[in-house]
């Protein structure tokens, strides 16, 4: 029973990890990537 609870808790914790990657022209870029005048910040392309 304890193992089942621990596994469930672990899966719930892993499911809340935020993915802040940005997509441009069908390609995924990591946080901080720069394309022209834009920077990937918080999952959005922001003009720098």
C-alpha cells in the first residue's frame, strides 16, 4: 500500500513540471532562445 501511495505521489509531482519551450515554424526552442528580435521567455516569444 505504501509503495502504491509513493508511486502515485511521485507521478503527480512529475506531472506539474512546467515546460516553457517556445515553438516557431513547427520547431521547438528552449527557454532563452533568440530568433531575430525575439527571445523565448515563459513559453512566449517576447520582443527584446
